[in-house]
C-alpha cells in the first residue's frame, strides 16, 4: 500500500538509474526518454558537468538563506539577464512560484488587478496560477477561483483588443502552449500583443517555464519573434533536474520588489544555483542553440515525410525540440504501447503526442525514436481502417 496521495497516474516503470537520453528500470528495462522529466533535463540525465558543479557546492554549504549574498545567485542572474535582455531576477523553487511572483509584481507595479490569459493555457496549480490557467479541468472541485482573470482565444488579437481595458495590469501568455496541445503563437499575434500592451500601458508576461532555457532553439522562445516582454517566468530546464524557478524582469520594475515585498526560504538555493549556472553556461552557447534548431528542422521534416499518408495524423507542429503530433484518437493507449517498445513520450491534452527529448540527444537515438513512432502509428492506422 502506498502512503502517497494518488495525485498522479503512475506509469508501470520504476526507475533504477538514468544517464543521457536513457532511463533504466528496476526490472531491467531500457527506455529512450523523450520526456526529459517533462521538459526538465534539457541536458539529459546526470550530465557530468552539472553533477560536478553540484558536488563542488555540496562540499561547501547547502543552505544559508537569502539573508546572505550568494555568489552563485549573482552568476545565475547574470546569465539570465545577458541571455534575455532583461535586467533583474528573483529566484523561486518552481514554475508555479515563478508565475505567482510575476502576477504579484505586475499587480503591484501597475496598481491594477485584472490579468488576461489565454484559453488552453497552463500556468500552475496554486490558486493564483490555477486561476490564470485557461483550462477548466484542472480547477474542478476546488471551489471558486480567484477573480480578476479573464481568458482570450489564443492567436486572436482582435479578441484581446476588446478585453484590454484600463483596469488590466498584464497580459500573460505562453509562446507555445505546452499542456494545451503544442500550439505555437504566430509572429503577427505576438508582435500585435506587444504593441497593444505598450499602447495601453499594460505589462507583458511571457511564461517560459516549458519553452525556456534552449528548448526551442533560442535561449527563450520569445526571441524567435522579435519582441521583448516586461517579465518572463522560468523553471523546468533551468537547473537540469534540481528544483528551481525564476522571474526575469525589466529594470523599471525594481522599486516594486524591494525588501519585504516578496520572499522564499529555498529560492536561489546554492545547490540549485550550482546546477543552474553550469546548465545555462552550456545551453546558452550559440553553437548549442543552433544545433537544437537544426535537429528540430530535421525531426519535423522527417515526421511529416514518414507520417504524411497516415490517416490518424491530423497535424505535426512545434518549435525547437517541443513537438506535438496530433492524432484523430486519444493517445493514452499509444503512449503505453510505445513504452513497451522502449520509447517514453508524453501527451499534451487528449489527442496529442508530445516529444520533449533532451537537447543533446544523439542522432542515432532520434532515428530510433522516429522508427518506433512510425511503426506504432502505422499499425494503429491499419487497425482503424
């Protein structure tokens, strides 16, 4: 009997160890991992340089609190600001905490309370971030949500303009809606959102929790579209599996997060910062990011070529190594079958297979994964004829 709340539907695989793009189970199974811990291990499992960085800090001190200046926080913050073009960082422990900080900062800085988000978005599971999320299914059973959040159809600039009233503090969006089904915002939409926000004096928050830290082939996904947000939120890939999160913001917001305005006991923990610094030093190299984009272009083209005649496949879309294969059927049973064949992938909603491989996955492992996917989906297509 488990003493855990059954908040997750557990897979049948119990991990024993993991390295690179592979996970090894206690019963001897070997699995090619295209989940990366849900977009967390962007450098794969147990990356040796990240491990060494954490071990070095482990032998110095683990925790002292944010009452002390911590050099690794400054190094991590410098990497984030240099890569984003923004100015100031607050470290948290998770994506939900990062989004909480972004919401608080936006409301305090503007003196306004309404925040516009988008249908099918996902921003977290605290009350504020659950309220910000444009999916009813995650809110069921918890009673009334926090008010002052309104939801707009994604990629619909006209609908946003109609709701962008004088009481709006911020617009909050994902460049790629991950949990919502791997839907990518258009350049025209994002540039239009930025222009409207500037015109109305509204802050633009971009949730980069799943798309950030190289996942899309840029340091941050917003950089594909020639825009500059006021605040971005980060977590997942920032420390390659050691829990951390952050917001990065424009310097004009400095006065609104002064002493006593916000805080966290564990945010910016030295062990997490050791992992984050090394992870970002590797991923933010231009040659590394260029390689991610090349891999993405190749994978999406191969997927389209291999699956073009499969009547189950409705669409293949994504940005960088965040790829969705939309089917004409629920994908839950297919995910289980793929695991039996040694490939772990995720869903994004009911009918989308989500691929989130580590960014340094080897070519031979991509080829292996695509072969397994093609074989399985072609078998299912024949079954459903």
